[in-house]
């Protein structure tokens, strides 16, 4: 990657979100910086999941995802979902939870969220997979100040980007 690309991306200071999902066997969630609205009509939202993450592997079998938009008050949530791996820790154990469409775990302490259904997936060979979704549930308490990449850069991820556990 070039220094220029790194400088441009570093200046954007992405908003952070926690993506949750579940299949018939387990639930998963991770901290995500790659996510964006990708269509106005019809409404679409796109997330990118790291192939190194447990959430990616569970998400391959899931139909729905929760996208929890973090605020500046949610650093503790970012630390939980960004520094631990679901392969060894139940990240949901001590959190107040609800359940959304498709069995998605809903983090009640994060009131700004979408529950979405996968409509397309693209693996272009990079370290993340692109998942395009449509909203099926929406919740917010109003405007908020998002937690940004610069607020969480000190966190050590549960996996390095180049780790890729074989798919079951």
C-alpha cells in the first residue's frame, strides 16, 4: 500500500460500529470501521468483515446482521468487541441483549442501530468480504457524536488482518 493511500485513509477518521450476527449454532460480533450507506432508493447498507474474524465465519452462515453505531460514550463496547475473539470469549455474556430479525443479538446499550438482511456478498480476494444489505429494523434516539477510528487506534485487535482461520 502506498504512503499516499495510507495518508488519505488515515485522514478520513472512520466511524466505528459493532456488527453482530448469529446462525443456528452460535452468535458473534466484532468492531468494524468499514461500513457505509450504499444506496438511497432502495435503501442499502454495506459492511466489510475481516476474514480473520470469528464474526466473518459465523456471518457466512447467517442471513441477518446488527449494525450498532457507536457513540463517544461507547469506548468500552469498542474495546470488548475489538480486542477479544469470539473463538475464546463470549463477548455477549454480561451485556443486556435483545434479539432482532434472523436471531441477531441486539446490544441494548447501543441505541443507534440497524438490523439488516444480506442481499449480496463479494469476495474480491482482499482481507475483507463485502456484504450488501437491506435494512429490516431501524432504531435511534436521535443525533449522536460517533466514536471514530482515532478514538480506538490504541486497541490491539483480537486477530491480525493476515490471520485467516479455515472455514468450517
